[in-house]
C-alpha cells in the first residue's frame, strides 16, 4: 500500500514539487558527504530497487568479514507490497555476527530493512534477536514476526541516527538465547552520512513548563519514531532532500475524526530556504499543510491532534515543520496558535510568519520531553488557535512532524514487541483470533474501544464533514476519509518500542 502510494503519487501533488530544487539540494548535500552504503544482504550482485537506487550485494563485499555461520536464503513467499530489492533475499545468523563498515566520523542514518517471512527451513516466528551498534542497543528481543503481525505490516524498516567515530562501525546481530532455534536476519542495511541536523538546541518541557534549552549531544543515538508529511502524500527516498528519508501521510495518525483541512501551496507562493538548510526537509513537505478549517467557531472548540504510540521511559525529540503557503497569510499576528506536546503547552503563541519572516519560508521547531516509565504510551501533539492573542484568524497550521527517541543512560533504544494499540485501525481480513499477538477477547476489546471513541467524536465528525464539504466547494484538496486498512511501517511509530528504559542493554 505504502509503496503503491510512493510509486504513484497524487499527480496534483507531484506537480507542486519543484524537481529542479530537489535535484540542486541533493547534489549540494551529496557533494560534501561520503557516498551512501546500500547493502542488499544475502546477495552477491549489484541490484537496483524500485526507486532506481543501486544496492551492493553483501556477499564478497568488504563489509562482510566472513560468511561463516551465516546462511543466505530467498523468502519462501512474496507479499504484494514487498519489493524484490532489498526484501526478498536475506542473510540469516544462527549465532552472533558482526558487519564492519569503514566510516568517517560524524552523523549517520542507519536503516535496517526486514521482511518477516519464512526463509527455506527457517520459520518466521523464530526470528528473535538483538542488534548492537557500539555502545548502543538498537533492538532487543526483537521479533519481526510478532511486530509485523501485531501492526499488520508486511515489511519493517528501523531507522537510527548515530554519531560514528572515525574508523570502523560495527553492527552486531545476536539471536535470542531465550527462544529455541532463534536466529537473526537482515535483508538490507543503509548507511547514509548526513550533516549535523540535531545540534541546534530546542526547548525542554516538563510539567507544563519550559525548563531549559536542550540539545542532542554527540554521544546520543536516536531512533526515528515517526516522520510525517502533514497534509500531503508519502515522499519516497529519492524525493527527499538528500538523506533518502521516507515521509509518510499523516492521516492515519490524526486523533478522532476532526481532520481539519489539508491543502497545497498557492501557485504564486515563492518557496525559499532562508531560515533552515534544505537538508532539514524537502519542499514536498513544506508545500503542503493541514490547518483547522475556515470556521472560527468550530476551531475555537477543538484541537487538531495527532497521536503517536511511544515507549515509556525515554526522552523524545519532537520536530515540527512549518511554512505558510497561502497568499492571504503574509504578516505577523494573522494566524497565532498554541502547540501542546504530551498534554503540555510547548508554544503559547506560535506565529509562522514571524518565525520565517514571511510566507514561503520553511522553519522548524524542536521540543524535548521525557516520558516517565509508568505513564501512558501515546504521545499527543495538538495545535489550536490562541484566542486571546488578537490574531486575525482563529486557526493553526502544521506541515511536517518528526518524532525521535533518545537513548537512555545505558545506551538502550529498544522496547518490547508490540501488542495491537486501541487506536490502530485493524484489517479485519488479516486480524484473526489465532494471531500470535492477540486473542479474540483482546481483539473485541480493541474494536469496542474504537466504537466508544467513535461515538464520543460524532459531534466533531459532523462538524468536520461540514468543514471538509465547504472546503471542497472552495476548491481545497480534502482528505480521503476511507479507513486505512493496511499501513506499511517504516519506523517504530506503531508502538513497537514500548518498554522500560533500564536493563535492556545487555545482550541476551
Ligand atoms: C547505478 O549503477 C549504474 C551502473 O553502475 C550506474 O550507471 C547508475 O548511474 C547508478 N545509479 C545511481 C543512482 O547511482
Ligand atoms: C561533536 O562532534 C563534532 C564532529 O563530529 C565536533 O565538531 C563537535 O565539536 C563535537 N561537539 C561536542 C560538544 O563534543
Ligand atoms: C568490530 O568487530 C570486529 C570483528 O568482530 C572486531 O575485531 C573489532 O574490534 C570491532 N571494532 C570495534 C570498534 O568494535
Ligand atoms: C546515550 O548512550 C551513551 C552511550 O552509552 C551515553 O554515553 C549517553 O549518556 C546516553 N545518553 C543519555 C541522554 O543518557
Ligand atoms: C521477548 O518478547 C516476547 C514477545 O513479545 C515476550 O513474550 C518475552 O517476555 C520477551 N522476553 C524477554 C527476555 O524480554
Ligand atoms: C486475551 O486477551 C485479554 C485482553 O488482553 C486478556 O485479558 C486475556 O488474558 C487473554 N486470554 C488469553 C487466553 O491469552
């Protein structure tokens, strides 16, 4: 489904993307940085993926010190959304195994690709393992099978950001010692060098108060929890501004039925990166937005909210991307709004025009918060008008949303395997009582919760339909209201990372 979206983007949206600009920004990033490493594990030859990116086989490559104690295999079956490259071939480890990558010092995206299928005689359910990178535990007791079943995904990508030291970067796969016949496997590994995009300090909020400036230190590793193109469609790696990130549609994460309105930039808005470098996010992200809608009376009475499952016991970085893309919003105090993160006010008077010094100027804001070990596992991000500000419009806007988890004091980023979260939209055709991660009573519980939630928002739903209908007549792009029956995951955003912070760094 996701791949379908990426390969066949909305033509209206594609037309908006400034192809030239994207190419220029890619080359300017690429010029200063080492070439990406794309390793197609379990393969010996060069292969090209659906986006035209070249993947090197790990067999015979300098990254594979020896293939001893490893097996390569092709998946026994291919699910519809699963691409041949890099997912159909795997390298399988029955005991601890280390890939060694020669790297320079600096920040890297490390992306691990997994297709949880049966491989030859290796049963998908026995793939339970840890992945270690230097002092960091990236994944622990990770069951690709349970994760994919619980979240209803056909393949999984896990993205980490690590500042490597010059020399060698080791990536170690360790099969679980708690599961009989456990093995580890991987289908693809990406290592993408990047400039330091996390060094600028952001606000740390605690107990509803802005505590202090906080920044990601050089010895911190991050895991990407969500990366959303708010109000737009998915952006594929080659359409990113040089770092090969995938940006996802935000609509599955909208809380309740109050969707607001999504729209693209007015044609005569001149987009320019004067406040942030283009590598922060592509214009595809900044050229679309979601706002609350045209009716101030409706907007005064709800919060446009996204909900993202997270793990307890970690510090999180929430990065919000903004750009005013309507010609009628061009001076300060026209659209002033409040931002809540984790039920705390993060920004009381957000004014994107003031931040960007005009419309068409991308800006972003970083906020940190800590989720204590015992609290709820959903993160809410909400925007709503600041009524007391004297703002001309009672409205709020967001263009992009990224969420990153920071490693805990023991260097751990891992959490337990997921169980289906209540707000997850369940594919009735696939969810079955026999599923490893749930049982029928749990499943009914999930549905019941969904129904109760649905009733509670009926009033808002009616209003939202009215708003959307109005928007449609005015010629805005409105959102599809079909349920998302199946979502492919790129990151851990579907709560596969729930868990306690401590004691998980030890190799099992
Ligand atoms: C992929 O490899 C081919 C053959 O070596 C080369 O011509 C092409 O430019 C490469 N593509 C990319 C995107 O690097
Ligand atoms: C972080 O690392 C970069 C190089 O990767 C270095 O230039 C910078 O001084 C380091 N910062 C701190 C605070 O150590
Ligand atoms: C990386 O792994 C290799 C092989 O296991 C080992 O010899 C080397 O010491 C490791 N290097 C680091 C920096 O961990
Ligand atoms: C992240 O892990 C590293 C390595 O274990 C550690 O030095 C650092 O303090 C950790 N960061 C935080 C915020 O605890
Ligand atoms: C590993 O994960 C499974 C499935 O989520 C869970 O039942 C088990 O308790 C976990 N084991 C450890 C040692 O964390
Ligand atoms: C089924 O799920 C429910 C709700 O999660 C739980 O209370 C119950 O113990 C589970 N039953 C079995 C047999 O696992």
